């Protein structure tokens, strides 16, 4: 009898020890209860790091995976993360489903779809990359914005051919939206005489400015961000008047049920509010700037200085504007 009592006592003691050890153990990640698929047009490494960060940090058991291509025969995923032009096209095709959530109310009206089909998260601004030696000659205060490019007859400008890519065409469309089409083309014609050659690749303009073959490059912050170290012989200027931006947005595909929509909103809110998203962007040297750079409890960016392409998103309108630039500016006599 005593032996049975001692065995039972030892068993209870062991259970208490195990329970005690369990209380100090690392909490296990929640078991995946919902899986979402994200279609992303962003860099795959950046997207993968975003997905891993979300999967690690969300407490609702949501697991995210991503794809980089929409196949015609495949079912639509739940989410899309891409530039505004892509979201506009998907909305026009009836492939996006509107939604709403508390944090979306804090976004400036200009930076979200008025019907709730997409929401801005971060943006890539056009910037002026100024050669350090050139800046010492003219003074840094002499090169602060777009108007300063017109007023120096000795200036050498490097920039991409504006008809080459979606990004350069977005630049052209945003410029026209901000200034008016006629004024914007007149401006680009005024600085055209300073452009020795329109580059085919983004890095060409950066290289020319870094080695002194150009004084100023008109480029995207994402293209130059990884080079901006102390010894880099050029620096970035954000034009004081405002600047064209590529706005990257998140949206929900059509066909999501109520449970899927709840999970989608969790990811959208995380993208807009979490400082971990900014950390991932910084680690990947994206150069992207955030709508809430100091967090959602602080003021958002001044949307008036973010110039969006809103009038030339349809291919025919963009092509017509691009052709007018080619005729009146690049190949003008």
C-alpha cells in the first residue's frame, strides 16, 4: 500500500515539474487557421520578407503566401499589392472587391480609392540627384526644386527616356496632372536643351551624375537609395514644389467571403500601421516612403506634394500624352 502511495506521489511531482517548465517556455506561434494568397508586383525578396514578417507577428493564425504572376486559368488570390496603375486596371475589369476598415479612414482621400477598392501604403518619389562638386559651385540653395532646373544655362541634366517604361510614363502623367498638360510639356521643352541624351536604363543617369558627366539627374528614389552613403559623390533633393510619385497600394480581389475579408483587413491594417513594414523596406534598401512615416497616431505625409497620375491611366490616353512629349519635346527642332 505504501509503495503504491509513493509511486502516485512521484507521478504527481513529475506532473508539477512539467507544468512548471511549461509556464516558462516560449509561447508557440498560433496554429494557422486561415491562409491568404497575395499577388505582388514588387521585388520578390522585399515581398517575401514582408510575408515572413506578417506571418511571424500576427496573432490571429493567418498565414500569407505570395505569387508574382496572375495566370488566366488559375483562381484569383485574395490580395494584391502593386502600383496604383495596376489597381486602377483591376478595378476597371471588375476584379476588385471594395472593403472598409478603421485605419483606412486616416488615409488622405487622395491616396485611396473613394469607393474602397484600394488603399495607399507607401510611395516612390521622383527626386533630383545633384552632383556634389556642382553643388559646391552653384551653392546647395540654388538647386531645391523643379523651377531651379530652368534657370541655369550651364546645367547638364541626365534623365530616362520618358516613353520607355510604366514608371517613366507615370512620371509624365503625374507631371501633366500637377501642372496642366500644356504647362508641363512647355517645362520639359525648356529643360530639354540641357539633356545631352535620354538614357535607356535608370542606372545610366545615376552613373553619369556620380562621375560628373551630368550635374543633375531626374530619377526615382528607389533607384538611387542604395548608393547614398557618405562617400557617394551626389545627394538627393526632394523638390520643394512636390513631385511625381509611384503610389503602391493594397486591394482585395473579388470573390472573398466574410471570413476571408476579415483576414484581408488584418493584413491591410498591418501594412499601413506596423513599424515592422518600414523596417523591412529599410532593410531591403527600397527607398520607399510611407504615408504615415511617424506612425498612424501622427500626421500623414502632405498629400498635396505627392503628384499622382490620375488622368492618364488608360493606355490610349497615356500613349497620346507620350506621343505629344516625343513630338513637342524630345524630337522638337
